[in-house]
């Protein structure tokens, strides 16, 4: 899971934004990148192949404190959303410390949300993870659009293990940092307790 760099006295944690294609994963990461202080972040890297894109950047938050004298550095990743990039999604999940599942709130995207969440569970199992034990938060994105699923329905259908969930409009930044703060807090609690 997390990687300890004794030379820099940092604990490196990997957070992955997972969800259906065009659901807002990249928009979340781009918004966080734009609003994070330049001295505390690395460059945003886009790993592009012919048909897919995976984004990555890392940042060192200022206000999260230390764990046993080590600062925490978070590495944020997105997975390609389209179903046919399953191998890439599995690869990005390797060594994950926390997951943000970004669901698209539009009614016509519910099947894609379900398919993506089921794929997440399957990919975690294949890598030896238990979805009920790994830090996970849900984000109900695109809440500003007209044809959206009620949050109660999203909760009932997707949030079956009762993890924190946040409404968001990632294009405006609404709910983006609330979601990020929640997952980092859960990851840090796990590190402190050794879970």
C-alpha cells in the first residue's frame, strides 16, 4: 500500500479516482491541480495511448500534520473510464491506498455507473483487496444537470457498503475538495492505526 521514503521523510499514498467514462474523474483532478499551491505539487502527467488517457499528479498538503515524524504526500490518479480498458484500470489500482468513486448523476448514465462499480469490486478482488476494508468515498457528480438521479437512489444502488458520499459539480469545484478531504482523512486514520 503506502510507500515510505526515509530520505525525504514522507509517506506516499496513492488515491485513485474510479468511475464510468466522462463521469468527472479528470475534471476533479484538474480542479484540484489548479487550486493546489505550486510549491506543494508535482507536474500533472497525462499517460496517453492511442485510445485512452490516465492522469496523475502528486501533492504535499500543508495542513494534514505528520505521522511519526513523516509528512504525507498524496499521488492522485484517474483510470480510463471506458470498459474496454480493464487491464489499465487494474494496473492503476495496484498499490492503492484510497478510492474515490465518481458517479455520473445523469439518469441515462446509471447503467454505466453500476457497470463501473461492479468492475471496481471485481478488479479489487483480483488484486487481493476487500472493498469493505479499503478506504472508499463516493462522489455523486454533475448535480447541476437537469435530468439527474435522486441521491437516495444513488445511495441505495451504488453505496451498498455505506461509505461517505458527496454531491458535486466538479466543473465548478463544488464538492471536489470535500470529497478529497474525506478520503485523505480515512487513509491517514488507517495509517495511524496500522490498518
